C-alpha cells in the first residue's frame, strides 16, 4: 500500500515494449509519477530543470499509450489507484513518498521536487522551516 512518509512498495511496472521496471531499481533520484497526460506534456518541456534538480518523471498508465514523458504501465493498477487522476506522487531518492495527491500544476510539482531535494536524511529538517 502506498502511504506518505513510507517507502514505495516494491511493485513491478512495465515499459510500453514490455520490459519490467522494478521500482527499487529507480532509487537514486527524486521520482515523480503522474497520471495526467496534459500535465505530463507541460512537465516534459521542463526536462532540463528536472535533470538539474536530480529528478526524473514518468507518466503512469494502465496500458501502453503515447506519452511526452517516459511511460510506465501499471497493469495491476497498484499505483494507478493510489495517485489521483490530476495528482502526482513525489518520492525522495530512497523512494520515500513525500507527496501523494492533487497539484495545481507543474510549478507545484517542481516545488515539491525542490522541497524533497532540500531534505537532509542525516539531519531530518522540519518541513515547516522550508515552507
């Protein structure tokens, strides 16, 4: 089950070509998963900014489709059911979920990515001080 401030479960997703993507293999960068193709289109135009923030974003779908971002297919609907249709999941490089819910747009997604990037695993900065 996906929950805030908990690690993502070790689900297996697929690429449109059928290759398996094991979520723990995505550790190392901030992870953004979203379901809305329109938001994905706008976020895809900010790939350089995502890369500079050491983040990567994926569109999540139940079946293969065209996508402006790399697509992950969730056939079992484990994550598709957890993320609201116009929402986003943002996890830290260790795959701990920091945001799971609706967003007002790409700027809010990037704010979450910046927030997650500012966290210090060794010192555990209080969230309120960053906001």
